[in-house]
C-alpha cells in the first residue's frame, strides 16, 4: 500500500483558480455550503466547483421540433443585421434555452430589431442580470437581458460583456422601459455603467455607499453597516452553532 498523496495547498475562500489539468478557460468556484472544521456557519469556502464557459453551438440550433424557432430567429437576424457576425459573436444553446452573445456597441440596434420586427416581436424585457468573472480577461463583467415574445410565446437571452477597465454598456431603457430599475440594480451591485440611462443611481444601497457588493472582489463581511454602529463579522469570526 503506497502512501497517500499530500493534500494540495487549500485555496483561499472566494478565490477563482485555474485547473492545471483542464483548459485555461476553466475556473474553480469556492464557496457556499459543506464546510467543516471552522466557525463559519455560512459554509463559505467549503464547496469547490469547476466552471467551464459553454462553447458556441453549431447549426442547427434546434434539438427538437419544439425549438425549431431557434434557427428561425437566427436566420431572421442574419437577414436584418448584415454582417451579423459583427453583432452576434456567439450563440449558445444549453438546457433548452438559446443565448445570443452580443458585441456591446451593437446592443441597442439588436434590441430594437428584436422588439419591432413582426417575425421576432420580443416586446418585453423581463429581467437584467449581472455577473462578475474576475478571470475572464477583458470580459470580466457580463450582463444578461431576458427577452419575452408575447406574440410568439418565445424567450431568448442576450449576453453582453465589458472589461473592468471600461465597464460601459449601452442602456436599453429607451427601447425596453422595464429595464430601468434592472439596469440600476446591476450598476448598484456590479458597477456596470449603462450609457444613456435616464437616472443611473443606487437602488438598493445608500447613495453614498462605496463599491458594488455582488462583485467577487467585494469583501464578505467585516464592514460597518448603518444599524446603530453594528458590524458584520468576517466569515472566519462568525459563531458556530454545530
């Protein structure tokens, strides 16, 4: 019986590390529940999950008759957006859903076509989601727009990225008024600046708050809060009830 291999040096909680045995694009996410041997009752740092960005999908995008419209939407955009490859950089079909990755400077043009063209008619923006990937070099900030066609009963997503060094993405409020508060929240939590937004101000945090709390580089606890001088302890200082 051979000796067991030594345990690798543990990663710091919240750190994103490349996996040496996988492609460079793979990331490791640490956190959430399952931690042992610490007073941290949140479980932060206990879960290690490998993350690989989904690859671009090949045509045909439809995996069943139910999703045949995926290709119909893509074909229609190809007709209306020459050259479409400058606008849509990647198409991903995953979990029965389709996502169009969009060059940020073309977002308003694409959104208006998706809303107004009779064959597309995505009239409603139901949500705007922000994501922070610190290791996605020059694309650290991602914003996802969830669009619904009530006319055709279809849903798609548009995904746009921007670098930390230039966190600007055009606002779509002039096209989808429902995006107003969603873009404000994405600015508040992630620091994405939506150009031409009518009132890009804090919506959850106080107006004088420093930083953007849902970024991966934002401290987890240990910062003062506005409730009678109270503080939130850092994870390794929280009381254990187990």
